[in-house]
C-alpha cells in the first residue's frame, strides 16, 4: 500500500506494516508510477495536483488535509467513497498564539507606538498616566467582552488564554449551549451580543453560508471602541465594509491575517488603511501533530480495530 506525501514539509508518519510513503511534488500532476496510491496527504497543494489525484488515482481511499479548511479538496471532484479528513486541530495552538498577538497589539496600541518611534516621538497620548477603562477605546483585556465567531477547536484553545488575561469570552456557533466551559450563542442570535462586544474575533470557515457573515450591518452594531480580528478566512468578512467602518471611525481598529483576495493587489486600500494591522496569513502554516494524524487515519483506512477516522469531512 502506498501513501503520497507532499514535498512542502518534512513528514515521517509511522505507517502500518505493508505501507510505504512516497514524496511527490505538491504542485504537479501525480506521476504515473504512483497512480496505485491508496492515500494522499495534501498541504500547499495546487489545483493541478488535486485534479490529477481525483482523476488518476483509482485505488485512492483517503485524502488527508493538513489544513483545517478543505474547500479546494471538495471542489476537486474526488469520488464519494474517498474519505476526506481535515487538519482541524493541527493549527489550534499556533493560530491561537497569533490571534492573541494581534489582539494585544491592538489593545496595547503597538502600531501607534511603532509610528511614534519612527517619528522619534515619546507619545504622552499612549504612555504615562492612563485610565484603565476609557469609554472610547479598549486598553486592556481585563473585563473586556470578547466574542469568538467560529467556536471550534481554535476558538476553544484561544478562549482560556483570554479568560486568564481577564476577558469575558462568549463563543458563536451554529447552535447555542456550552463548549469547553464557555457560553456559546447561536449564529442567529449574534446581533443581540454585538452592542456590548469589545473584541470580535473571526475564526469562521469559508463556505457559501459564511461568506461576508461579518458585513456592514454587523460592523455597525458594534460599539465605536470595538476591535475586529480575523484569523479565519478572508471571504467571511466584508473587507470593503470593514475599511469603510475604520475610515468613518465607527470601530476603533482591526487586524487581518487573511484577506479577500489573498494576497491583496498592490493598489488595494487594505494596505494603507489607518488603524488596520495586516499580517500575511502567518497564523498557521505549521501543522502541529501532522505525523500522528496521518498515521492514525492510515490505520483507520487499513481497518485497524477500534480506530475511527479523525475529523472525517461529510
């Protein structure tokens, strides 16, 4: 049995007896000598690569993505009997870490401090004696109300860190309830929570249902002191509406690790928007535990007893 591994990162999964791994170019068509592969790992793979895999691998039983999102894989046209497994959870720690960095950078006004440093200005507006909770901006996570829209594994990893720093965290998901000890409201009820939100964090997956979920109406419902952070997918946030809200001062600041399109064109106003911190899709990019996930799902494909596929996509 053969599993194809991408050349985009070093992988060394422990495979069951009788399995071999082959590294292939993740941007090229699958070579003919590997058309007998039973499993394929996808990471940084091109549309050309995925289309070839869907068309040329008749024995394929598993496509293991190392990314949380599998939109490109689903669009490639794999047979219905091919198990598609996502990399959900592999990026929870790193994306949470990056999201926290963006939040703290906005709350503690690091972009303004960097600008003042470049001007050789010791800013009394930023430093010195300051009120803890000024009415017009968020200056600390102590007592801040944080809303995480898309409360999956990443959100549930980030939430305890924010709570440790003093924030009150609420999740938003398709259904209400409680997850990992945090209150969760349904998507349909999010409008009621926006008016008292200090920090809105977008970790939504991309789909037809989530496209521009954070739109002009959502942004208008936030208080002027609110901060918006997107570490999910660019298409889930209406970028033009966000830039308009920043320009009008109806929200206090934003940070984007993802954009729509990505990367932005050179003339895109997102580069120069005031009070916007932009990072180049840097939150993930390094799946943690990839070898273990691959090994587990290959064992499931091989029919190992009491081994079910992890994060199988319907």
